[in-house]
C-alpha cells in the first residue's frame, strides 16, 4: 500500500510548526498505524533526517499514551479504537492521511505529535482519590457490600485511560468527559461518598484553571472515546456539582 | 448556587435561562397562532398582554433580563471555549462525531439575536412609543392589523423564516442539552429528548406557518 | 559458603513476618520529615511504595519515563490478583497460596518471602476496596472470584479483563493524594541513568529530563528501584515499548547482584507475529484457556495446506485434529501452567504442524465450548430438541458474555472472526522472574538500595503463576517495603539533607553525559531498532523457550559481537538537549546488550530444566522438564565485574522446611 502522509512537525514548544508531506510505500494492512510510523521513522533515520516524535507505550490500547488526530479525528476513523490498535487495513492505497497532535491550550505541544497532558494529572491530584491510608489495617473487603449495578457502573467510569481524545474531539476542547468519569467512579461507591462534596468542587475548579473549555453537550467526546465512557458521567458530575454547591 | 465563575455553574445558568425562554416561546406561539383562525381572540389576548400590569412590569423585565443574560453568558462561554483551543486543526471532521447544530450554537444564537433586534424594532419599540411616549388611548383592536401589515414585505417575511429555521437548530440541540447540563439523565431521558426534538421542530415551524399564512393569504387593504 | 545473607527471620514460618516487624527499628514520625526517599518506577510496586512512604511522612520523589505515573505497564495486566481470602469457602488458606506459589515456581523461590506474600495478600484486597478499586461483585454485593491456571481453588479477584488498570489507578490515586499534600514530588518524563553511591551507600540518582534533555542530580537517604522486568531484551514481548532494564542494570553495575536472569516466562496465549514490521506482541488473557481447546492438525499435509490458505481449519474433522495438551496432560488438559503450555506449542510448531503463514501458531478453538454452552442454554430455555443453528446462536451469546472484549480485540488485530474460525495463538515473552537479588527486607547488595516488584527476583522462583504479579507488586509496595526500609533509615535520622555537589554526584553525572555524547556523536549507519531486533532474534532463537549448551554459547558470542557493532555503528539522530526518543532507546538497548549476555551465561550455567528455563539436555523421555535439586537448588546471583562475561557467581542455597520438594506434574 502506498500513502501520502501529511504530518505536523514542530521542533519544540516555542517554535511554530507546519504540516510536512512524506510519501510512504510498502505498507501492509496488518501493521498498526504506529508501526506504519515506525517504518517512516526508520526511513527518515536512514536519510539522516529527524524521526517523527509521538507518544506511545503499551501498544495494546490500555495505557492511554498514544494520541494523534488522524484525518480530523482523534485516534482515527474507527470507533472504540486507540491509535495503536488502528490497523492500516482501514486505509486505501493512494490515500492522503493528515496527522496532527491533539489540539488544546491545556495540551501544549512538546515536539511534533507529542503533547503535554499533565493537566489531566493535576485534575486528579485535586481530589481524584479516597483519603484512606494505604498501610496497616482496614476493614474486611466484604464488610461493605456494594450493589452490583453501582460497582459495574463505577468500573465502567474507571476504565477511562486518560488519553485525551475527548478533549481533542470537542469543539470547545472541554475535559468534562474525562473529569466526570473520574468523579463518577468515586461518586458511585460508598467509599467515595464521604469526600464527594469537596472532590467535585476541587476537581472542577482545577479543570477550569487548566484552561479547558466548557461542555456544550455536543457528544463528540463520547463518540471518539476509545473506551466508550458514557455521557451519563457528564450529567452525573453536573448533578454532583449542583448538590455540592448547594451544600457548600 | 455557587459562584458563576465555574464552567458548570455558567452552563447551568445557560440551561435555566434557556428553559425559561423555551417556555416563553410556547406562550408567544400560542397567542400568535390564534391570529390564523381568530382575529378577535388574537386582539383580545394581545391587548391583555399589553396592558396587564403584572405582565408589563414583572414578566416583561424578567423576560428581557432572561434574554440578555442568556446572550451575555453565551458570549462569555464562547470566549472561554475559543481560548481553550488557540491553534486550530488543519483537518477537523466535526460532522463525524457531532451535529452542526450542537457545534454552532453561537452562530444560530447570533442570528436569532439579530432577528430579535429587528423584532424589537418592528413590534416592541413602536408598542412602547405608542403606549408610554405618545400616550395614545387604549385601542383593543389594532394588534391584528399591525401584525398582518408587517408580513406584507417579502424581505421581512424571508428574514423571519430564516431566523426561525436557525431557532429550530438552536432548540434542536439546546433544549435537550439543558437537561443534561442540569444533571438530569435517567430512564425518562429518552422520552424527554424525543419531546424536545419534536418541540424544536414544531414551534419554529408554527411561527413560519403563521408568517407565510399572513404573507400569502391574508393581505388586507391599507 | 555464601556471602549472601537473606536475613530470613528466625521462628516458625507463619510467625516470621510478625516477629520481624516487632523487632526491626522504627523511625519516629517527626524524624521521617527529615528523610528523603527516591522511588524509580511508578507501576504497582513503585506507585504503592511511594504513596505509603509519603503517607508515613517521608519526603518522596518519584521518577517515571512515561508522561504520567498512571501509564506504567502494570496497567496492561488483565486477569486478576490472588489473595487467600477464602471467601468462596473452598479450603483456601495462606499456606495453600504459599504452597501453590512455591510449587508453581518449581521450588526455586525463597520460602520465607513467599509465605509473607501469601500472608499479606488478603490485606491487599481490603486496602484496595477501601481505596475505591471497583472489583467485580456478585449480585449480593460481595466480591466475586475466578479461578486461574495451576491451582485448585478460586482465589483470584478481578475487574473484568482490566484488573491491572484498576489496581494501578488505585495506587496512582493514593499517590495523587500525597502529591496534593506536597509529600510526593513526581518527576514524570524522567529517566534514571545512574545510581550515586557515597561511602558505599545509595544516596541519589542521576536522571535525565526527557523533555529538555537536561541531566539532574537528586539525592536521598534511600533509593527504591521498581522499574519492572526486562522482557524487552527479546525485542518482541508483551511488555510496553518503553519497558527496560536500565535502572536495574545501572544498580547492578554499581554493586547490586543480578539473580536468575535466565528465568523468563513465556505466555502461551498471545497473538502470533504477523510480519517483520511487528513492534510488540499482544497477550490474550489466560482465562481463554478455560473454554478454548488448543490443537494443530494431525497430518503435516493438512498443516501445510492450512498455511497456504488452501484448507480451512473448520474443514478438518475431529479425528484429523491433535488436541495435544489434552493428549499429553489428561488431568490438567488445556489448563496446564504457562511454561508447560508454551513449550508444547513450540514442540508442535517445530515439528512442522504450525498453522499460520510463518508456521508459528496453533489453534485455540471455541467451537466445542459454543456447542456445549448452546445446548445448556437451550435446555434452560425449555428447548430439549434445538436445531444446530439455535445451539450455535445461544452458545455464541454465552461466549460473547464471557470473552466478548477479548474476541473484539483479537478481531481488531488479526481481522478474523474468532466466533467463526479458531483463534491462532503463539507463546510470547511476558514476564521475567529473574531480577535484582534482594534480602528479606527487599534490600539489594547495595546498602540503601531497595528493589520491589518485577524488578526483584524474590517470590516466583523459576515460573510465576497467573494473577501473582499484581499481588507481589502491591505486597512489596503497600505492606513490606514501608516497614523494612525503616530499619535501615533509622540510622539516618541525623544525616540531614544530602548535598548534590559532592564529587560522587559530579563523577556520576560526568559518566552519564559522556555516554550520551558517545551515542549522539557516533554517526554510524545502523538504527537502534535494527540492532535491537537482531538482539531479539538471537535471544528468541537461542535463549527462548528451550535452550541448549551449544546455542547458548553461540548466543554469548553473537551478543558480544552485536554489542561491539552497536557501539561502532549505531546512529542516533538529533541532539542531547531536546526530546529525543531515539537517544532514550539507544541507552536502553545498550543495557539490554549487556544483560542479554549475562542472561545466556546464567542459562548456560544452570544445567537443569526448571520452570521457565528448559534445557533440552535435561528432559525426561516424554519431554518433560528435569530438575536437578542436588546441584541447582540455589539462587544464582551474579556480581558485576567489568564485563558480563566476567560476572562472578554467588549462590544462595534454598531450603525447604515447610514444604516437600516434589517433581512438578500436571499429567
């Protein structure tokens, strides 16, 4: 398979970037999108040029490192798929593919396609935990039964991999799906209830401080989310926020 | 409720003011619609609205505040959202994951606002001048004629139709969205969503029908 | 005879840990404020240790090469975590978990450590639930369990196929709490490139900020290495692309002994290699073996025809198929431990029965499970005479419920529907039981340098059982290290802050800088990946699932030559002072090229077959592994001495007082 790649190249955070064109040949349908970029990088190194920098690690769709806006969509055209799990068989011979970094003011570019998503970490540091000591003894795990539905729902929210596709897809670069998933996970469990008020207020405050946009319920985040995190989380965080504001 | 500085608070304020305007729209539509079948009813209802003290001095200011608030908050959020992505994508396939209406509330909103300006110029300003500046005597039968005269112009009728098409888009997304923003997402949500979509089409379409009806079928001599 | 002191406490097995905790030194809470600890790696072992140490009051600095601690590769663990809770009432106990682990490890692990692991395992579950980890539950609201390979009880706690993710997010959340309190300072996108020793004690590290390229000095009173395993020495493995041995190797070169490097776990159910472009391998959960049947064609011609695409697997009748695990191991069947299943697959493929285009794959077939479940369901629905279509439809629904996400993942990668045609699988490198030698306190042979999780060698012997890695990582981090490190740090309460302008720091930084400069300025012609792939081929072919003296000797020579070639011909583009992933990779591959040789040397010296280490010369007539307890019941700990080939062997004899040493049999 032969492709024309248009890839965003940017030396570092302080310089301006632009799209560069790279023709590439010999692409096999069984390759993942990142393996295709590996092939390109090997060619660039051979030619004495600098390889394209992008984030990736586990390459099995769970670590959330990989990103990339491929042809105008985060993680490319397939639903419920991270870039590392996107295979080249979904492209056609002769296609032109545009590859850009995830764009958001809160995700500044580090180099080429690599962005800084530490804003997500700071949102979680603001309250995404249960304040329980991790050493020593606690009560028996089965002392507090949790309704299966709530446990499953909490699990579903907790499967967010923090890749940032929701922000990248959103017309407002809003981080509400991410933040709401993190708030929901605890809101649904008895262990998380005690600190619910403080948690939601602090996490939303941090989210705003990081410069993400406001949610306007376009639903793009949910469509592009590789892990199918539901929009109900956003309703839940709104609810939790209103409740917390009324109390506090 | 907490400070309006948080994005969620702003969104909730947007949703509440929007819902209020949706209610107002239903009331406005009901009165206008009477003009299609009964000149008399239309005149008497309009007269009531125009001269009832509660409507005039309590509801009307609240409505004006609601409109201005919805509009100002919309601009504030839009500015915040624009700042959240300073460098835009070279390639952005928004249609593959969301509707045009949902992504362009500011555009549909701005057109509706411009139309509101025209609407004020057409009806509200003359009405205020008529009543409070010139202090004309009460005339309970003038409303219907005034209405029909306005729809004589094809340009004005065209603008009117266009504005309501955009209102359709605005409501299509906004009405349902307000429930989500207020945290209301449960087993009834599907039914409510269906209702909001129906509402988003029927009400603006009704306004358009009224306008076209008066424009094409109801030209009274001057 | 040995200079290695494992410091196993005295007393009966079940009381060792309690006695030890009661007798070790503690650090007063007020003094903890004056003590700094560095933790390298933020997976389950590192993240949990960092959180707990910070909570106790120490000042913690964490380092990880990822952009966030939450992305460490623990996140990819699928199946579950063992704990001897005995919630199912099926006779589980600390002793039974201990027994299973020691037996599963082929009697090459330390009794005291393993018993302690079993002892704290229940506490891990309590702890994680308290933190809000959403484990799977039953309708009654209580925790659910599943069973795993190689054991006879149901003790595995899980969160669908994402247990590692949920546990890591739990540890990360605990870290976040401490970051918010200012007790942890997290250095993400940072890589540790050397350990700094002052007066023989670990006193700090040299780290590179991967974004700016700057070299930084960080001092501490103790350094904890929790940087995971070294499976990527094989290039292709189920490890993350960035997983590396660098932190472990650096401390090895500074004096920490490296134990049992040849013990590698090859996981039997991975998606086969599809071509030369392949960058990593993907694991399919072991749970698939509960219902999938593994087979290859009986006749070579059929295998050949399948390879060429002329014959479909579904066209072969039952008697034309060889369910080789059921044939060889009638009692455990498809659920034999990982090492056994992997070797059997390799044996069939080597004999010419492989079923994909490369000849390196076997079938994992769900057709009979679909039929069995379908019939059950039909009867449950009151249909006692269902048609074949009805059975298939109902059966597929059951299978989809159990393994839906795995089937989807398989289809995404391979582009074949496993409901219709059998899956193809092949073993792949998955976990390394070997690692830095540590004593009972998890301290390496360098005072003040502790090693936890997969990076140490301690608990799994020569083979690890499923769902035990998560247990070990969290046991080390939450419950063991935070106590044992206090024993050492108690002497440091008056030391005060350690200055980073000391000559030792200067020297270490200079060495790191020179090495990086050498890589950047080399201007060779071979890319890092090119050399890494070649190293991987040598390792896989000669130090892989089965090994022999001749191959291992060749491997040692070839790796040495490749290392020379690397330093002469490697090409690293870009500069040192910027984000440069090629430079990062080059440094890691340079270390793998040294470790690989030690690996082969260790495998060559161990003239027996045990667990994941299978020497062709040492097998029974039926092809089963043959241990030599008389001569090799010891931990081989290697001391660095200039070159991997010069490494000095130290033996820690293993003693089994509470368990009878037997031949492992799953027949």
